[in-house]
């Protein structure tokens, strides 16, 4: 059931990401970050506040924008965390009834949140719901 929820959430994210791609120009494969930033080669227009485009097999950064700037967690990070939680549940490393204590750092998260308090304890099941339904940054940080 949880995997189906994450799959639906991911499908919705991909749909909206696909819709936003229609009005943007991206870096051509093989274009260096210097070419992209200098304007030589194909024009680059990315509205996202931060971007890193990396070639998978070599790890070469093809394009970056504010790559070292600290930002709030993105939804894809939360999805990955949910997948890791579900894997841990499947491997019986954790149980839905296990409790997680919210740190000061987790409670201080901005953006989407469920307003967890420092030292508040919630079950893994509740945090899964907070992450998947409310996209809560504080619940995501509390769990990890």
C-alpha cells in the first residue's frame, strides 16, 4: 500500500515536472558548464533555484547553478527517503510502531512542515504519512 502511495506521488511529480519542461531550454548533452554559463553553444534558461546536471557514467558535471547553496529538501529527496523506509520495513530493520524523536534541527525546518516540536516522539507510520501527504520537511529530517 505504501509503495503504491509513493508511486502515485512520484507520478504526479513527474507529470508536473514534464509540464514545466515544455517552456524551458536546457543544456545540450556534451555542453560544458563554462559553455552554458558563457553563452556559447545552445542557450540555457533554467528557472530552478539550484541545478546540477551530471553525466552518469563519469560523474562529470555538465551544468550547475548554485550547486553549493544550502536549500530546503526537495520532494524527490523525500521520495527517496520513503523508499529507504519501505526497504527497512521490508527487511524488518524497523517497524511501523517504532518511535522517532524529533531533534531541534528537524523541528527548525521551514517550508512544508507539520510543526513537530523538539523531543516530540512520533511513530514511523505517522512520519510516513507526514512525509507523503504533507511533504513535511520536519518529518523528513526527523526520520533521517
